[in-house]
C-alpha cells in the first residue's frame, strides 16, 4: 500500500491527477467530493459553507484520513491543497509520497479565474507566495 498526498493550488489539476492514477478500489479523500456527497448544492468553498456543514465535512475528512492511513492493501490518495506542518508530519509518519501538481502560476490563475470563485483565485495567489 502507498499513501499519496496530492497538493497544489486551486485549479491546478489535483483531482484530475488522482482520477488518472487511482485504480478501482483505491481510497480517495477529496474535500470537494465529500462536500458534494454530504451536502449537495452547498458551495464547495469552505468559506461559503454554513458552519455546521463545514464542521461535519472536516470531521468526515479527518476520520477518513485516520482510517485510510491504517488500511492495508489498497493505495490511498489524499487531496490536500495546503497541508500544515502538522499535516505533513502526520503524512510523513505513514510514509506518504507528496505529489505537487503545479501547472505554473499563469496557467493556474487562468484556470482559477475561469472555473473558481474570486476567493479561490486569491488562494491560488497565496499558494504561489507561500
């Protein structure tokens, strides 16, 4: 089993990368997919979500990550745009391979402006500054 943490700015292609690499039966944990499953119709950006929805989705994501890190057999793909040092430490403890998806600043900002909210465009800028 391998654990992959897919990181990168908004609109970089993290979810697409996972879709192209994960095999049937692999575990994929993606906040955007969880919000769609747990609260259909709610905005995918956490800042635009009601507090109770964001709280449940974050808890579900954390629980899924905890459980998946202790699985045997199947690969695990965790989409995590901006992991904190604490997150990196947790992932490293489990031997995760960090994959950074970065199409370049210009392309990423172009995609974000076309496909995402203004806040997500700002987060893409922040990701490159960080």
